[in-house]
C-alpha cells in the first residue's frame, strides 16, 4: 500500500530535494509552501501516514504546529519528522514532541531511512533506532564511553531527555549511558558500575522513588550517588527523595549549570569533602 507523506515547508530547496526522492520511492506526496496553519489543516483533512515539517514557518511556526498536531486526537498518532536548522538548540526538539528530526541541509537518504523506521517498525525497533531518528543522539553515542565504563547513567524512558543529559555529560568529558527500561535498571547498573546515577521519577511500570529504594538495597550500589530528576519541585518530593536514599534532586527541564555542579561534586570527591550531616541537609535545598 502506498504511504502518504505531507511535506510542510516554505524552503524551496527542501521541497526540490525531498519531493522527487519521495515520489521515486513510491510515496504519495502532498505539500504546502504556506504556514504551519495550512499544514495543520492538511494533516486533518488528508490524513497522511507521515508528516515532514520545517520548523521555520510563517504564521504558526513548525514547533507550534508539531505541538498542536500531537495534542489533537485526530493527528497525534501520525509520525512527525522535524526539519531543523543545524544550529538549533536541542531543547526545542526535546519539548516539541516530534518523533524524529533531520538537520538541514536535509539528506534524502537519511529522511527515507527515518520514514521507513517510523512507518514500518514495531515499538521495540523504534526504541532501538533512536540514534538514527535523532541524529545528534547518534553523534553523542559515538563519543561516549561504553556502557561498561560509563561515569554517568541516566535512567529515563525519554530519548529526548536522555539526549539533553548526554550533551551536557559528554561535553564535560564524562562517559555516559542511558537505561530506558526501568525493569532492567539494576542488572544494567551492576554491569555499568557508574560513579553517578540520574533517575527520572515518572516511568512505566515503576517510579523513581521505588527504584531508588531498590538500588539502595543492592549492596554494590548502596553508596553510588543517586540524583532524582522530575518536573515536580516541591518540599514533599525532596523529603520523600531523602527517605528513599537519594543524594540530590533536580527539576526539569534539565539545566547545564546544575548538572555540571553535580558532576563536579560527585565525580571529583576529593575536591568536595563533606560530612554526612551536611549532605542530608543539602538535599532539601535547590541544587
């Protein structure tokens, strides 16, 4: 069955590059060179199988359009590939909700590979393909240490949050790996033996508090620093994090300054001699 692709861009070079490649590979292409509002209308009325959207659009820009598409019950399940300027801050990609990104100038072969993954793959294959769907994530993966020697592990099922953390950790010349399945966390941590663990609170099948308590009951990981990462930032959450054995607490969106401070503190312990009492009291203050 021929798949229908909606291409939304005002960039003629993008259109002239992608349109012939898509049609030659047997995709039915509909496109608009108007703003994001026109793109949203076509997504609703044409029911495409895939949307390619330039983030630099008039009226409603691409970032806003993606958020609207993902919030609508009519279009939220349609995979979206964002076409992004190469110098764009990755946090915008992270917050938009897109299923993949392609940095401009676009490479047709790369777009086609992403389209095939998004349209034909199972959820398990999709998860394993994050390095291709988000190209910056692929370059980070090449520069990090192997899982068996990572300095930092981030337990989080969001590839975009993991990317934001990876950018910061790798720039600080630390090894990095991500655990996306919380049920696999403890075996993976025992193999990885990280110097620092970041742990997201909201994950499928469990939550960060429960997993933190399980890690603390594992003798080999009992003294490994664990930093809770969450969208909530209340005193109750901080107290609860303390009681399950967390070493610290940071809120989303992930901020470089706070992460670097934690890397400096926990991966360079000789420069931060602190008493146990001071450590406990600092958990209740902002990192």
